[in-house]
């Protein structure tokens, strides 16, 4: 199956590709963005991905582009270390395509989708606790908090209580088992969206610390971009896009009402670190949505790095969310 990169032309235009430019593709996947960047003569690219399954695609680009291309298996939080390892101090563009990839969804053994039964895994990498660990070990209150915070699931308490009852009879270890349970628990009158959708989304975001990794990547990109460098982010659901929107707003406009996701620096002198490429998110064209329905929810936001210091970023913290490391310590 061909996995088409979403909004490819718009991403390349926003990156302002040029010969001699150093770029970072933080979500390599099948290499769609990376290949397009390298097709611009004289560019160099560092690609990141925490998924070891993408290495064959990376090998193909290495064979074609030689030392213009480098791959590092790392999550977003390893961005600065990967750039230093490449021998770079500043880069001219960073692109992030946030969320689970089509390849991962299409592999039932990865456990991201309930459309086909598979192990309840959901890890984007190959280490750390799985979704099955969370479902079978966390308390009802902890699961409810995860479902409500990361899935915006209105029936979070009912879903969590049903899981605790079911696992007392037998561990929930497959996507099919969890999807069937959520259909019974939350499925009254459902039509367009499967009742398990938000629970699966929440577990995936939690297990991979996706929002924390996104926040760390945005702040790291701010620190490594050269003046006039471009940061381009494609997000696919409201939680991600909200963080990206508030990041750019906080760094391009005078402080106003804050976000619950990003800390405020009220009272400190303000010196913007980005200028925005457009006031609103760019959406995919109708033609692209027809040919690639998964692009429907995509939103692209971009900014140009100014010659000012990076903000003093603070950690992204979600109160009451169970600590992944604490969960891992129980295994």
C-alpha cells in the first residue's frame, strides 16, 4: 500500500526549501516528506522516528541520497541530541506530522486499530508499557482520567468501570476484546463513530506520551532553528492542534489569556520568537481529501523563527494523569 504524505505541497512550500538548507523531518514514517525535501537539490536532511519498523524506508533513502540523508531512531524529545549527533548546531526547517501513521494503523499486530483484531499494544516504539498494561493495571479513576483528558470521552467513568469489571474475569489483551467491551458499554445508538474510538485514542496518546512529546518537540525546534528557519506542523485532532496553536500564539503575540496546556510568563518582558505564516490553519484541498480521506482532519500551522532568544519553556504537565514511569515500574 502507498502511504501518501498529507498536504505534501503545502508542507514543502511552508518550509521554503533551498539549496544548502538543513532540515529535520521529525516524523519520518514511510519517508514521504523526507523524499520531497531531498528532491530539492543541495538540501541535507535528518529524519527522526521512534518506530524501528521504518528502517527499511530509511535504508532506501540512504542508498539514493547518500550522506545528504541521516536517520535517527528517537522520539521527539531526542531532537536536539540527534541534531548534535549529526554535527549541526542550527537548522533551516523542522516538520512534524503528528499522530499515528497510516502504516501503524494498517498493521493489526501494532494494536492501534480496532478494525482488525490484534494485541493491545499501541506503542510507537519498541519499549515501555503497552495499552494492555494500562488497561489491566491502572485503577478505574486513573483510566477515567485518561479517557476524559486524552479522548474527551463523555462516558469515561462508565468505560473505566466496565474495564475493571471485565478484567476481574479475564485480562483484556486484544484490540477486539476492548472494542467489543466499549461497544457494549458506550454503544447505545451509535452510528458514525465507533464507541471505542475515543478510548483507543486516549490510550494511544497516554502510552506514547504524545502530547508531552509534541510540546517538547515544539520547544526544541524553537531552540535549534536558525533565524528565518521554518517550523511546520501538521496535526490531526483537536488536542494536538490546540497545543500547536497556543505555542505559536504565545511566541508571536503579546501575552493574553493562557492555555491550560502551555504555561504562562505573565509580567515578563515579551520578545516574540516566531512570526506566523498565516493567521489560520491551512486545510487540505477537496481534491486531496477525495483521494486520501485520512487527510480530512489535517490542519497545518507554520511559523518563521525570528532572531531572538527562545522562550524559557516549562514542562507540559497534566495533573492527575498516572505517570508512565510509575506504570512501567509495576511491570
